[in-house]
C-alpha cells in the first residue's frame, strides 16, 4: 500500500499492504544502510499475532564506537554544525515533507512493530512527527543570541552553541513521535546524533533516517543503531566522546543512565521517565466529558503511555453516579486487530508486558480493591498479547496499583472529600509527569492545577498540548524538556564572549 496508490482504508487493504511491504532492517550509519559489524541480527515481533516481521541488525559496542567516530568527524567538519541556519531549516522542512508523503508506509511499519491501531499511527503519530520536525526546522533561523548591558568600553555576547555528539535512546510505546521529539531539536541546533531505538520497535526510526538522507542531511550527522538497551545502551551512556544523552523510558533505567553520566564524562543527561498521573474529578465538572476522557486517559495506547491517567481521583458525592459512566465509555476500548481502522486499542507490546498487567491485576485483588470491569486476557487464539480495559474501585493511594506504574490498561479509582485531600492524594507519588482536574469553578480548577506537582496539567481536558509547549516531569518523572523552544536549550551550550575596547 504505497502512499501514491492508497485508496481504501479497510482491514483488507491494510492486511494486503502488510503482506507486501518490503522492510530493510539494517542499521543506518554514515548516511546509508549497513549491517552490524558482527553481522548479527534479531527478529522484531508483531505484538498482534506473535509473528516475526523482519530481521533487524543487532548492533553492539564496536558499532557504537564506529558511529560515534563518524558523528564526531561530521560535527568537527562543520558541514552541519556550521551550516547557515536557513540552510539547516530547509533540510528539516524537506524531511518533514518526505515523511508526510510516505505517511501510509510509515504508519504501517509503526502498527506492525508496536501494535498501535492503524487509525492512531496514520492520523496521530505520523502527523505529530511531521509537525515536530517541520516546526523545529522553521524555528532554526528565528533563534537570536544576546548582547548584554555592559559599560561603554565593553561588548558582551551570549551565544548558543551545539553540544556536539548527542545520543538519544527512545522507548517502544511511541517510537516515531518520541524519535521526532529528540531528533528535531538536536539536529536543528547543529548537533550530530546517535539514535538507539528500542530493540523491539526500530522500524519507523530506520525508515525516517533514509528520508533524512534523501532530504539532504549530510552523511554522518545521524546514525541509527538498533540493539540491546542493557549492553548497547549502557555502552553509549558510558561513552567518553558523547556530549549529551536524552532518554525517554522507565525511571529505574533513567537513574542508571544518570549514574553512567557521572561515571564517565559528565555528559549532559536529560530524562523523561515514568508516571502515575492523577485525573481529578469534582462534582461540579462536566461529568459526561470527564467520564469519556477518563477512559481515553488510561486506555489510549493500551495504557502504555507515561502520561496515562491511571489514578482516577473522584469526589465521594458523585462516585455512584460517575463510575457507571466511566464503565460505559470503557466498553468502547475493547482491544482488536490494530490493522482494522475501527480498532481503538491494540495489544500489549510483548509477552513480558502482558504478564506484568496480569500480575498487577492479581495484586489489586489481593490488596482488597474491587474489580469493577475487565480483568481478563482476550483474543488469545490470535497469538497476540491482548488485555481488556480494567477498572478497580475501593482503592486507597497506598496500594501498589495506585503507586506503581503498571504500563497497561488498568485504572485505579480513589475517592476524595475536598480539594485539599484531592491535592494530597495527587501529590502522594514519586512521580510528577501529568494530570488533570475537572471543575466548572475557575477558582477550584486553577488552585488545584497549580498545587499538583506535575509537568503538564489539564483543566477540563486530558492529553492537551502541542509542539508549542514543553513536555517533561517533576520528581522521579525526570528532568529536561521535550517540545517547544525550551527543548533547544537542552541541546546547546551557552557561551559568553567579553570584549573590551582600547
């Protein structure tokens, strides 16, 4: 199903396209596809049926060393780092246009690799990547340096310079959009980048690297190395010739990467990590919209979302009225074949994540929470890893299902009596990534939103925001920011030049 011939958005058409698609699983090094130095490969598996999609290069420390050397040479040559900002802009804008013109192919790769519904990869993920790269490209020649106030015989210049060689390690739940969040500002600011996609979802990152070269990105500026997080990722994080490291993933791994920075060259390390996000509903909120959004907040992408609203904190007086509404909306999130355009929730990424969800549902029952809805595997005959949307009530915030990130379609419902208690429950977490509050009272909404310690807070919405606003967390949800002009700061160094006149 090429983007030129795509005419039918049907399950049958997408199945035919999946059967015909040609996949190159080689790494992307020095502007072209390359086997790993060892020749080793690993299969990438379709979560919808457990079948192998393709063999992918399995890169190791030697590949990383080679890639870093190439990236360093490219950076020092100035062919990208010293290119005129307006010219770098044109490369990124062309890259965004090429991704957009290959939208159906890239969406299909993402769906096969991740199990995300094709409606989401085509209409959300690809579009988000295009907007991120295009916006970042357009911003390149609109970033100004500074002249500070000085005595008349002095001139002080404050300039932003690229870090140098930046490594980006991205997760498996949103590989395409997260890759764009990292690559766009890193490249826009003149860095060379080594990208390590998650070992089980490398396909979209490899494909858009081809398109970056086609857009005119000089060879050596971008390398894409599939491989193990435990070995390749560790080697990258300890590498003495990498100047910056950006990572999206779990909090335990993020902590390890920060330690590796200290053990090596103190490379700047910024992290977007886990969450256990509170979704707070007051009695005076729009309950119908809040209920539909509560289901969306936790079941979108099968709950495999760092910002998922997995703690639904509900005012006691409306609990009996509100929970049936949430359950009714949750019925629309039953998982299905991700190639079906009607599917809204696909499978878990793999058997390990599926088992994690099963284990936490058992833990919730053991802790005394009441299973209101779901709680079972489905479509087991498919060979895929499907699990029902699941809701627990009677949860207190000390239960493991309220404190620990499950990364699956499991919702914990917690009651509160007043705004102070709602804020206390919301903040009683090691995480601080996202959240929302639902109330028609502007005072309540703003006071609660301001008091909850998270990086992104919605008022009468969930998952709000776009490329123009920063994204990141408080506490053990990380540091640094993706998106917006604030992301440019993570990939640059500030330099002061002080001039005195005779």
